């Protein structure tokens, strides 16, 4: 470092000296800016997965039709039942015996089984509420069995899970192809051909056995324009031709539940609707004037108009 003559320093010299002495000093480390992760956006109500409401009920033998719960259109209901009931020395569970003595359900006040078909609930059942309505349960055949006998005993315990879909889920188009594939997958390997022209009476018979047992009551959903409707089996029916992933043509026949008929009248034939119901027993493969047709019948259907 050079020698400094202190008496010769002036004000300007002091400034020069300060600058001179600062040369060679290490600059202090720069302060690094700190960044915080951006906060996650709050979930919108429609993005939050809905939580099912679980309720428990007891259906008493001999009690007739018993009010269970008020449902809203579009709610997804799952029922599990257990227990026994009896008349004299005969006893049954919720599944009943044969075509009688089982746990049965009904929408609304209409007791006409033609206009308002009853639901065979049994041990386990699931459905989608077709409209706002009160849901009832009873034990089929209880009054006839008790006639002339002492009394009915016991009760059936019911656990009901009710899921209310978020508003955007109720109007989301349903993937008909995925549902068709699910139904066809219930049929044993080697029966469903790759092409529609390769169906045979033997293959069709084997497929129909499955459609009437394993596939029956499966949940089924699809999306289509309402189109023309007509009355069939006492219900308003809509039809839609759709295709499996493999290209097999399928005719879907959907029967709108009576509780939803008033809403159906507000829908234009060109409007697209998302339909949900259960595979019915009439689903089958058959030959129609030399052309093989796969028909999937869907009953107790509810629907929502799909937003354009």
C-alpha cells in the first residue's frame, strides 16, 4: 500500500482516499430473494367429492308400506338389508323365497303397480331417484300370509346410503360405450363375436342366459338426444343406437320412470339428455329379419338435460 502524506489531504483528497481504500475490499454477499410457493387454489364446490349420507331403518313385519325417506331427483341410493321375519312357523330373509316374501320398494303414493312398478330390493339393491318422491318399503306378501293366522314377527334392518352428486356431475354426459362394454363383458369369453354378422342362434342363446341373470340390474348410463318417444310396457320409452368399443351395434331402449314423466314433457326431442337406470330382464340378442340385433333394455330411468 503506498505511503500517505496526511497533512496534504484536502476535502477532495479525503473522498479520493475513501474511494482508493475501498478498492480491493470484497463486496458483501448479495441477499438472495426468498420465494414462497404459490397457495393452492381453493376447491370449487363442484370439485369437492360429495359424501354419502348413511341412514338406518327397520321395516317391521305386518306394518304394511312404511315411509323410509324423501328423495331428490338424481340422488344415488344403495340399500343393504338383513334380518328375518316370519308368519307362524315360516321365516324369510329380505331376499324372500321365489317370487314372494321379499323386501320391496316403491316411489311416491301411487300404488298402481302398472303405472308405478315396484322394486325388488332384497338383500342388496341400488338405484337412482328418477324424481323428487317419498320412498317406501314393505315386505311383499306379508298381509296375505298373515290372514287367518296369529301374527307376523320380526323385522328387516335396512342400511341406506344416499349420495347427492355435485351439480356438474348430474349434467355430465354418460359414456354409453363404456356401459355397453361392461354389459357385454359379463358374457363368457368366446361367445360375443367380433362382427355382428357372426352371431349364431347358439351364441345368442348363451348370451341371453347371461343378460337375464348376471347383467340384469346392472347400473347403465348413456347420453343421446331424446328423439321420438312412445309408450311401451306402460312407460315412455326412448331409443338410441350406439356401439361397443369393438364396433358391435347396440339398440338401447330406455324406459323413463313414471315419477320423471312430467319433466320429460319439458324436454325437446332435439335436446341431449344423460340417462341412468338399470339393465332390465328383456335385454337380449335376437335375429330381426335376417339381421342380428343386440338390445339392452334399461328400466326405472332418471335423466338430466346435458348443457350444450
